[in-house]
C-alpha cells in the first residue's frame, strides 16, 4: 500500500512541478492546510477542531 501511495505522491509532485497553474493551486491548497492546522493547534479541544476541519473538507469535496 505504501508503495502505491509513494508512486501517486511522486506523480503528483512531478505534475505540479512542471505546470505553473498546478503549482499555484498546490500553493493555495498548502496555505489552506496550514491555516486549518493552526486553527486546530490553537483550539481548546484539538480533537473536536480536527473533526470539524475534516467535515468541512468532506463537504467541500462533495460540493455542499
């Protein structure tokens, strides 16, 4: 399983590195992840904050 994930990550990294539009999208996504991580780290209940962040991500993926 780790072998497959490593190949997918390597493919995505190559694709992002070669395309300026994809590079910008990846940078924007990384900033969003950092913002969520900072919010989780500063919350009183990190587990609950992580659950809310996961729910927001799932809703965003589903288009809700």
